[in-house]
């Protein structure tokens, strides 16, 4: 466990991507099996423990430390694992002479029952030093926050064996911790692991955000454009099992099997007249021929059970982007235009009402496409225009490559909406922002019984620079009118208050919010030091965006 703790500690301190790669590569080379495999699983988010949750950590530290001291410390530090690790009473005998290995910890957390787990976890914490306790608690919460992505960890593993990271991605869905067969292959002790999966997941190809200056060096003739839909990216995989029965899986972009939440799509995919295939597309809700907003789609997400009412009221739909494999042939190495031709034939021959083709946009210039991005309805998007986030650009000759390769695919989102809102509440951030008030709640005006009043409409914690964060933090401290635990209420009224220009990507109706609306991806675009609070926007103005 100490080796893994030291790795996490050094990763969070090293700002360099190459430095993080080197640290992980050295760890995977020097640490024996199975510890290094469980370390890889932790870094890629592949570990979860049924009973070991953040609530257990709070309960354990609450039994050993004054609750007021813990609350104050947690408010200041902003990170549960770090706070608990520092406050945990030191073992009079010091750290254990033989602290638990990462493998022992993982097995104990996974296999110990709910009743016995507090005792086992406490014994682990007693036997570790501060860094070890911090790493153990990070393992439980899953919130590493060390600046190393899952793909970077996979790249470090690939470099260990002189392989490409895409080779690891191709195998990843079929491998399980502690990845003994993966390391054996990378070290030349065994052949490449065999994938015996009739309906595999292929690591998704992602797009770069298009910057305005990119257009000057890109030629419209080299790219094809299609709409970017306001749903969730999914991959549908169908294959034949050993008994001849079809195996159908629906994966999220990250490879999570979400089939159970969408039995209507699974049934449709199983009925298609193809033996085996893999489709890349967008999961949407489509009613009466109209694609619904993301807020409607959320009614179907993250559900373990789906009622007949949900299936009827929120019918799932798959809009196809790409054909990755069909009847035993891997098509990812083909150029995009050829895959698109085959996809058109596939969808045309499917004859399924819940499956259609994402239409391409016929454009000749970037200026024309920019206008279409701003107003899809003028470019022939039809009745679905309200569910479009922007456009996608794909090189005509691009092969399907896992990850986010440069220069092949771009996403060009519609310009965000914006309103002027008044800062109402603030809360400390986490990690590096734990010393600053960086989580802000804002509101707009609406008519009340006693006149105009502010109603909260959203929260934002990014969009500002470090210098602006310091200004906002100082303003919060100087203008606090009330406190509710870790939350500060900021002076706000017609003649007192700070106006923030808020950018957001869309607006949905929401019964969970007092205002009745919920923003998509709100962020602080500008601090309006110059604008009086009375001139901030009204709820009626915000509701106009529901129609856009």
C-alpha cells in the first residue's frame, strides 16, 4: 500500500505530463503482481466497493475526533480523504512494521461485509502513516484528483511493453483487475490476450473543440459535416453467443454497459436482420417524430429498473454516426467516407423505427456552415433543430482511432446563451481551491408578493481566471450577510449585489428547482463589476431560451 500511496502523492505534485508518465511507468515496472494491476485499476476507475463509501469514512472519523473540529477542518481543507487522513489519531505504536499491501486492501474492501467493514478499515488506517491513510481513503471515494487520466495510465502501461496506447484500448473491455495476462504480454512472457467476446466494446473516437483560428488552415473540401445532437454518445454491439442466440449490449462512451436501462433499444437491436455489428451513435428520446431535449432524456438515465410507463412516455431512439464492425469484419481501418457508405446501407436495410441515420450537411464554405451552426433550422435540420448542439466535422479520409487524435474530428458547438444574474451564495472549493470560495449560486429577478425578489437559477464553479477567483473570494468574504454551515449568503438586493454574466448551453424545465428551470453547463463568462444588481435579468427573460 505504501508504494501506491507514494505514487499518488508524487503524481499530484508533478505538474508535467511526461513526469506523470514516467512515475506510472516506473511503478508498473518495479511493483510486482498483483499490486501493480490493482494500482492500474485504481488509476483508471475500474475499482468499486459495495459497502466502502464516503459515509463510512465520516462515521469512523466522527467516533475519534470532535465533530465540530472535523466540520471546521473539512470546511477549510475541502477534501474528505485529506481531512480524515490528517485528523486520524496516530497509533501510539506508530505505523505497522508490515503495512497491508494494496492487494490485501482491495480484497478486504470487496469481500468484507457491511457490519465488519468499519473495524477492518479502522485497523488499516491505524497501520498506515498519513500518506498511506490518504491514499486508502482516495481509493474508497474514487476521487483521485491527481491530474492523471485513465488514458494516461493506459499509455504508461503500453510504454512498459513498447506498445501503442490504442492496442491497450482495444483489449481493455475484455480485461479484469489485476490484469495479469496484460502485464505478462507486455513483458513478453505470454502472447497477446485473446478477446473471446462476440459483442465487444471499441474504445470511442473523440473530437477536439474547434477554435476559430483552426478554420484558416482547414479546407472545407477535406471534411464532411453532420449535426451534433443533444443526447449521450453510445455504442451498440450485437453478436452471436455459442448457442447461436444473439448477445446485445449498449455501452456508454466510457464502456459502461447501460443495456438494462434501455430494454426497448436492446429489443430493437436484437431484431435487426444482421448477425453481428457495432454501431456508434447518439442515444435520444424521440416522440411524435421530434427529438426531445437532454432534460427529457435524463428521465431514462441511471436507472436500474425501467417501468412500462417510462418506456411509453420516453421512447429511446438511436441515431447512427458510424459503423465500426459488421458480420465479422472490423471496419475501423477504412476511411470515413467508406464507413459512411456502408452505414447508409446498414440503416437502410434495418427497417427499424427506433434507428435512423444522422444526416450530413451539404456545405461549401466555413461561413455558410457557421451560419447553419447558429441557426440549424435555416440549414434544413427540420423539426429536430431545437435538439442540435452544433456541428461535427470529420475528415473524409479519417480512420476510426480511439482517443482524441489531432486534426481528424472537430466539434463546433453553437454559441452559448448568456444572462446577467446576481451572486447569492458561495461555498469553498475542493483540492487546490479549498482555500477559496469558488462554487457560486446565482439568481435572477421574479415578481413576488412583496415586489421583485431573486430566485436561484443555477450554480457555477468555472469560467473565471485565477486572478478573477481571488477577486471573487475577496468579495464573498467582504460581503457575507449570513452563514449556513459551509455556505455563505452574499448581500444581494436591488441596491447591493454582484452581477455575473453566465454562459450556458441550454435550458430545460425542472420540477426540482424553485425557479422551474435548469441550465446546462453554466459557467461564469464575465464579472460585471460595472452593472447594478437591479439591472440583472428576469426569470421571464430566461424562460425565452426554453424555446430555442
